[in-house]
């Protein structure tokens, strides 16, 4: 089952510029920077109380983030939910008719297994499932 919103992902054109914006917003710098080469993204993570924000910028023009930015511009890219057991959750959501983009979980940023649901099956919102790698 889904436990809570783990983080909200925001697509940005320039990570350096946006890091400064969010640093000012929260009064604290990003606590983590990570590049996910397989996804063509570079990320930074901010904490605000119990909540987390992930900024994502593209590292190459074929990156899904580059395509998102070209189509929609900067803004909320996905909502990530923490799940108890990502393999079971993928199976459950598939059986409920959701379009799962990853049949098997893959390694994401921030030490997590991740899988995405296609926004066409979730009213236009890209949903990320994530489970901490232990
Ligand atoms: Zn995410």
C-alpha cells in the first residue's frame, strides 16, 4: 500500500539557478545532489519540515526531463509516494488498470527503488512509487 507522499518532483531548466531559488524559499540549502545517468537527470533535494522537494534538470536532450520541459516548461513533474513493497504495489496497480511504465522497479535517486505510472492513466499526473533500498 501507499504510505505517504515521499516527495514532489519539479522540473527546472537550470539546476544551479533553481537551487538558489529554493534555498531562499526554505532558508536552507539542498541536502543532497545526485546525478542519475540512466535517466539523463541531475537532481537536488530539499527538506522542509517532514516534506521533501526534488528538483530535476536534464543532462542531455534525450532525457525525459528535457522532453517534459520542451512540452510543458518548468513546473511540477511528478508526485512520489512511498510504498511498503514496490513489487506488490506495481502488480496491484496494474491489476487496477493503471499503465505502469516500469514492469520492474529500477534504481532511482536518493537510494530508492522507483517505478512510474503513466499520466494518461492518472488524470495527467505522473506518479512515482518509491521504496527505500535497504
Ligand atoms: Zn522523484
